[in-house]
C-alpha cells in the first residue's frame, strides 16, 4: 500500500518521542543497573528526550503548517465558490491527498463554470426568441401567478412586464376568457385552443393555445400562446365578399342578356318597334361585362407583382389635361366644372399609362358621385422627394364607417347607385395597386354630404 508523503512526515516527526519514551521507561524498569552510572544514564536520556520533544515539536509545527496552509486556501476559495464566483483556482497543489483534493476542487469549479456559461448561452437564446416572437406568450405557475410575459403581451394588453410578473393573472390582465382557458388547462392537464375576441383597447381576434407545464410528473404551471388572427379573419371576409360580389356582378347582366335573348327568340325579333331597343340593352350589358372582365384582369395582373412598370419622365399637368378632355361629355352632361391646378413645370418619372389610369379612375368617381353644378379640383403639393396629388370633389361624400374599406375590391358605399352609374367597384382598388407599384401610398378624407378628397403620393 502506497504511503502518502504528508503521512510519512507526521510519522517521522513523532517517532523520536516514542523511542525516547520507551528508553526512559526501560531504564526505570531495569533494577540491576549500577548505582554510580545511574545519574549519567538518566541525564543522557533526559537530554535526549528533551531534544526529541523539541525536534518533534518543530517538525510537527512545520508539517502542520504545510498541511493547514493549503487547506485554508481551499476554504477561502470554496467560500468564493459558494458566492457564485467559479473563476478562482487553487494554484499550488502538493503531491498528496491535499493536492488531490485541490485538483478535484479545481476541476469541479471548471465544470460548474462551463455548465453555467452553457446555461447562460441557452438562456440568452431563449430570451431572444421569447422577446422577438410576434405571438403573445404568458407563463403562469400552478396557482395562476404570472411568471413571465413577452413584449407582444405588453403591446396587446397595454401592460408592463414588471407590473404583471408576480401577480395573479386576473389582477394583471383582466380577461375572463383567457383566465378560464388557463384554469381548464391546469385542471384537465390537456392542451386547449380557443378563439376569443378582444374588444378593448381595439377590436382584435385571437387564437389562444394553452398547455400545462409538468415538473417531475406534477403540474407546475401553464404556457399560454396568443396568436393575432384578426387579419386572417378579415381576409376571409374579403375573400368571401369577393366571390359573392363577382357572382352578383356577373349574374345581373347575364340574367338580363338571357332574358332579352329569350324574348327575341320567342317572337320579339319580328317586332320592329322594340327589337332594336332590346338589342341595344343587350349591348349595354355586354359592354358592362366587358368592362368588369377587363378590370378583373387588370387587377389580377397588378396583384400578381409580376408586372413591370416602364418609367419615363413626363409633364404631369399635360397628362391630366388629356384625361380631363376625355371626360368632356360627362362634365357637360352633369354640369360639373373641373379645375387643373397642377403647376406647369411638374415633371414626374413614372409609368405614364398607369398614372393616366389613376387619374381616370379618380376623376371618373369624382364626376359620377358629384352633385349637379358641382366642381372638381386637382392640385398638388411638392416636397424634396415626394409629390402629393389631390382630387377633391363637392359630391355626396363617404360615411366614416366606410372609409377604411373604400379601397377594397367591389366595395361600394351606395351599391344601387354605383351599379346604376356603371361602376364595377374595382376602380379604387386598381388605383391603390398602381400607386403601390410606384412605392407610393393612397388615402381619402371625406365628410358625408360635403364631398371627398382623394390623394396619392408618388416619389419624384
């Protein structure tokens, strides 16, 4: 069996004491020693014993000091470890059990430090993911106390993370629907998914998913993920409206055409007084279908994002004059005046034909929905990089509730009147897509009964 060095030091330091003690005892037990040599022997043994004791004391102190010193260093460094500082290391390591203990402590500190760094890196990644999620995330414990929320939840409910954490859910977020979902998930131990509508601060639709969190087989909390599906539901409504509107727009003229054709086939073709009138009506409905199909194709082409625009520089006022000239008969028929107040020196680099379509659609609406003896103004505002064009009329105006949807496909404020005037409901949607293709934006300001002011912004 291998003897460690510090054990050997201790054995040697006290060996002298043991040997001297045995000699002293043996001397007093020996009764046959001569009396005259007794004092000399005793004196020799006493001095030897004192020397052995002194040497043993000095050597023991040295060995004890050499043993206690590294132990003290380890105690001090261990205290640093208990405070969370694992960067310290035991530098001097004797080659004995103490040294082995020091090496073990150093390795343990290194392993713990590596694990802490790994956990911190993972925690930073999770925090970054948690914070950047567009979905709202709430973590609660088994008693519905909020452990954490992400920035999306702060935005949705208008709360602060520091104010919410540590509170019961209903104290921080006053929503009974979500609280019921959390309670059900904690009780049933199964994931739940429900759709809720949030009316305050703005009306939004959310899909709420909740799942219990298990620790060692027992429920320790609940994870709630909230998806904002408002836009998805809106698009579903728009898609549904689009299908219904297209069907209606196509069915109305087709029904009329079919009816008049059947009338002609049943004998009205021989009626010279009415047959031409019937054919004229059929032609009008066919023209309406043709315009509708052209607008649908144009809109589909614009929405595909595959269209290329041919930009070139042109005088905007001159182009507007051409558009106004094309509406001469409509202006005269409705007794509406139009004023071109664009500056003569405005030069724009854009797709001339597309911008002409924008002017055509906006002015067409401004005339159709204007009042008798009304007026239309077209004017602009220039900035360093942009040009803002206004088309203002004195017409019937737009109700406030309809303004957010006015640029949707087939959306009409007054459906009956719009169809009677020959509108397809696609003009403003086409305007929006053309302007956005030029990296611009559109908008409208209107008061019901007092006219409308449509505008679009284009980069110069």
